[in-house]
């Protein structure tokens, strides 16, 4: 099960890449079908504040894009499989 403080964990584990995931909400924590994802590089010297700021910048771009897909009726869910129709 995903745990809290994912950004701190990513830094502690020394991973090179993290990201943003937009998913449907279900009964679990971050377990719903994935709608969209964007990668965020972890840079040398990153701390929790700098990485959090870059992740939030990506979220602020991705969330409105996903909302627009819904407004255009482009998102399809079949079981756990999510597809985005072309505009």
C-alpha cells in the first residue's frame, strides 16, 4: 500500500525519477485506475522543498488538462483500463 510522504521517501531511497499521477478515486489510497502521469526528474541537491515545488508545478499543468478531457467526454474507463480519445 502507498504510504504518506512519498516525496521524502523518494529522496531517501535515492531514486532519479518521481512524478505526478491523476487517477480515479476508489476505496484505497492511490489505487484507482490511472488517467494520466507525468515524470519529474530528481535533481542533484534536491531537498523536499525544491522537489515538492517542481511536482506541484507539474500538477498545476496536468490537472486542468485532465479536467478538459472529461469536459470533452474523451475519458473512457473499461475496468481498470483508461483510454483518452483523440480530440
